[in-house]
C-alpha cells in the first residue's frame, strides 16, 4: 500500500474542484445587500414548510411499508419490494408534471372520466409529490434496521402479555428511530434541492426563486439565495452525520404470516400510493402519446441527453479512480473523498448559478458543453467514487504484492491487476452518473449551450408553453431510464446493508 499515496496530489486537486461552487458563490454574493428582507424570509418559510411536510409524509408512508416488506410473508415478496421502491428511481418532476395536468378543472381526469377533482398545486401539491417520491428513503433505511433486529425481542414481549401491535410499538419501533430519522433527513435534502416539483406546482421555494432571479439577470441575488440554501443543506448534512443506527446483535428476524384476507387488506391499503406515484404518471404520459403522438419531439433531444451524460460518466469515473485509491490509502485520502461528496449535497440550481458566473468570467466556457459536463461531474462524482472504492477495497492486496515481487513496476501492477479488477465498479459508477445526469433539470437549463435541448429541458419547455401533451415521449423515456436505475439500485441492495437472505422466498 506504500505506493497508494502517489494518488494524493490528484485526489487533492479534485477535492478542491468540488469546493469551487461555494467559493464562487461567496465572491458573487458580495454584490447583494439583501440578506433577510421580507421576500427572502417568505421564501425561507415556504422552503421550511415544504421540508417539514415532506418529512411527515415520507415517514407516514415509508415506515408502514418498511414493516410490511420486512416482516410480512407474502407471495412475490421481491416484486412488492421493487414496486414500493420504484418512486425513488423516478424524477419527482415526472410525477409533478402528471399530477398538475391531471387534477383540477380541465385536467385529464375530468376530460377523460368526467370526474371533477380539486387542483394539485402550491404547498400541499408540492408536499404530496415530494412525499410520494421520497418515502422510499425512509422505507429502505428503516427496513434495513428492522431486518437486523432479533425476533426474540418481540417473542419475549409477546410472552409477557403484549399484543403484536404493542410489541412492535414498544419494542421494535424505538430501536429503529435513528434509521427512520436518517431516511427522513434524506427526504428533507431531496425536498430542499428539488427544482422541478415546486416550479411546476407554482410554489416559491429557494430553488424556484433562484431560477427566477437568474432569468431576471439578478445573479448576485441568486448567489445570496444559493448560499442561504447551502446553509440549510449543510445543517441537515451535519445532523445526518450525527445519527447512527443502533448496534444490534444479529439474529433471526421476525416473520409474520397473516391470514390471506389480512394480507390482501394490507396490500390494498398501499394501492393509493402505488397509483399516484407510478400508475398515474405512466397512464397520463401514455394517454398523451396515443392522443398526440411524438408531437414536436426530435431524436436529437435524446441524443443530446445521452451524449452529455456519457461524457460526464467517463470523466467522473476517471477522476474517481485517484480519489477512491487515496481514500483506501489513509486518513488524508478519506478526508479528500469526503470533500468530493460535498458536490452531491449541492442542489443542481446552486451548482448552475455558480458555474454560470464561472462561464461569464471565462467566455470560452460560457454556454458550452464543457461547462455543462463540469456541472454533472462535480455533482455526481460521489456516485462513481463510491462504486470504485467499494470494488477496490475487495481486491486482495496479495495480488499486487505478488506482481511487485515478480518485477512489475507500480504502474504495471496498477494497469494489469488493480484496474481490471475494479472495472466492474467503474462501469457501475459510470452507469449511475449517466442516469443521474440524464435526469438533471436545473443545471442543464442554466448551463446548456444555446439550442441544446435534452429530455429534461424539453419537458420544461413544453410545460412553460402549455403544450403538455408533447411531454409524452421524453417523459416515458425518462421513466424507462429510471427503471434501469432502479435495477442498479436494488442489485446493489443485495450486496449492501439491505441484503436479506430470505427476500427471494415467496
């Protein structure tokens, strides 16, 4: 391992690049005198309200589903887990788009079924969409913790006279509170950083107002708002870092075998969530596709998305290799790795604001594909770093030592042994970066070259123009790509903390 520190200089440079947005925003915000005026305080209140309601909604949906998928034995258990986790892979703006144009006067539900429904918009509409697309964070973290608990705890409580419900409430739930909190904080981070949902729902949060200021050429005010948003994000990240799951001695986990009618009733209770989060968007986009066909959609939009995302994926993986190996080498490398993770916590709208200013200072970069790729890489490089590092850590160090003993130089040992063995992690990391970049909306809107339309930005354009039927093709393509992301996520779940040996029994 003595040769790994040679990756430190490059890893340090990459870590410093991850801090670029914050430095730029501080420089830019100095021209703004408005810090806590009435407008900013209203936006802050709106944002906090949305975050609080999202936390409540995600917990109310996610915790019961965690108990259901962890403890209740039912046919096709793996299928139900995939179905309930599916909203996590979908961009929330897909759901917001479908719900906004489905409900209310003149909505698709009224047009097709003749049923009048209240509109979904504003704070409550945004909170509903956010809850439906963030509850899997709570479900998965809670489920992981539930599966690590020993069933003897519940059995002992039942022996002492407690009902099953009381045993779960008084014995199990207190032991998974930290996991629930961890998932809820992830939901809060998503709500803070999301731009598409509040923008479509017409609700002024930090992300929407930052974009409005940018369009009004108020870049310094957008930077000030971005820094305020980053303070909240930093606070949530700090709280999340202080939360740790309870250490439980592993044992046989609890299995419940309810009667068929009880099991069917439980599954029936979950159907409104599945309908709103998955079925409705698919049905609405399919309806638009049948009614209006491809509309004004051009294949070049899909090509632009794939082209930019592919370049970002390759660059992110190449930069992730020295960072991952530096992290394995020692504490200094792990610190550099943690710095690169900072970019993943920076909302896309904030990254866009910072890099717009960089582009204005360097006209050769302004509104170029290179600047857009830079935004993708800075945001999503942690996905590549995590995949590469997890694979590299599993390499037998004896293989590298044997190669050195046989006369191979450190470079040869890396190229002929380490690199091929980490190829799987590199491909997985590149796939994750590619999928996330394909779905990125605010950074692409702000940094894309003139006339450069992607699947995400085309959906935004048709929303602004009111031609919602033309969103069918890009919407369905994004759903398809999200399905690929879900497969990657759940395949990783088998090898990570969500692994359960009995999940495939049905």
